[in-house]
C-alpha cells in the first residue's frame, strides 16, 4: 500500500506540479527560501482599539467593552503576504499540507514566548456550525488549537457550540460582522476557572472571538480569556 501511495503521489505531482505560493518555483507548496522570510515576531495589540502594547492585553480604557482580556497573534495578515496565502489555501481550498507550516510557526513562537502562556490551563477552539464543517470537512481552528495545546502542554476542549449558521465574516463589513455573530455561541461547560486560550485562525475585527469569550464568561466569571490566532489583520 505504501508503494502504491508513493507511486500515486509521484504521478500526481508530474501531472499537477506544485508551485511555491510566493515565488512560484516548482517543487513545494512553499519553498524553503520563501518560508524562511516569515518571521513569527508576534502581534500584540489591544483587542478593541488595536493600539500596540507589549503583550496584547486589553487596555484600561477598553476593558469595559471587551470580553477578551488579551489577544496574541503570530504574524500580520495581509492578502499579499505569504502567511495569508497559506491560510487562504488551507481554509478555502482545503489543502491540508499547509498545516505543517502552521506547526513550524507555532512551535517557534511558543518556545520564544513561553511566558505568555504560563497562566493557560485550557485551550478552547472557535467552532464551526455543523453544516459548515460538513461542507469543509474540518475545522481549521480545531487543528490549530490541537497544535498549540501540544506545545504548551495543556488540554484542548470543544466547549462552545455554534447555534447559528452565520455568514462568512470575511465577506462582511465591521458592523455587519458584529451583528452576524451576535449570540451565535453558547458555552456547554460551567464552573471553569483560570486561564483559557481561545483559538482561531485570523483576528480581523475581533467580533467572533469577543462573542465566544462572552459565552464562556456567561457561565464562568472567574476566568481570564486570551485570544490566539495565527495572523492579525
């Protein structure tokens, strides 16, 4: 079976050659040279006003408007940069090979920023609606959550339920995003405490993560909820 699988992959690559998403060189989805330019420097901004700070904590003037206590992202999101292209091909074209690049970035980021995760005792993923997950075949937030949970050595659970089949956030304006996900999530676990790392792929306006954090804190008040994404727009 392994021999047949190898022959099939070789034949597939000859008929449909893979080209680097960035430089277009034939051979790999992302060539080594291009990927070496993706630096997991960390993006740390208040999740509400987006003002930069040293660790992504919600600033004092925004605290009353935020259910997130902190927001951490690894890279900037820009439609033209490589990490964004990797996310897009993974999320919308279902190219699972892209996941290995997330693993590399997350590992490097965690090892260089262990202090950021010392208060975390649970990793929680942003859920897809059942219909959306059936269409896609997987939930990218779940895959990312499992990777980071492995590296920070805490359990990952799906404690949120997406009770509304919302529109795709990427197609909506800032105000439409807020309305779209309003009351879309319910938390199925009570009595949580400590630090929760709430994981998704991209932070844009923060509407989805805020609504998830709202649902979690509705069931458990003694919590710190930290958002984590691969990229931040």
